[in-house]
């Protein structure tokens, strides 16, 4: 998707399509974190700490259970 910035007072605004907002479950009240690596602009919804902790535990469990198999698959040609 290619977007252009819109003039908004003395600033510029990025309009996010409703479908993307619905997919990410964000609305006008959702806090967004904006970061950059110097070349890319990354915009992501801020999620609560408890949810992040649950995700990290689930990811660690999946990596423990399936990590070796996924590594073998990645090395296979």
C-alpha cells in the first residue's frame, strides 16, 4: 500500500485506512509507538505489559518445543 501525507495545520498527517485499523484493533484512542531505524518509520499500537508478558512466555514455549525442528527446516534445501 502506498500512501501520501496530508496537510494538517502546520503538520503532516498519515491517514490509515479503516481495514488496517480494524485488523490491528486500533482506534483514535489507541496510543501508538513511533520508532525509526534511520531509514524506516515503524508505527505500532502500544499494548499492555501483561499482554506482552503472555506473548513472550508463549513464544519462549513454542521456541523450546519447536525450535530445533524449525532450525533443521531452515537449513534444508
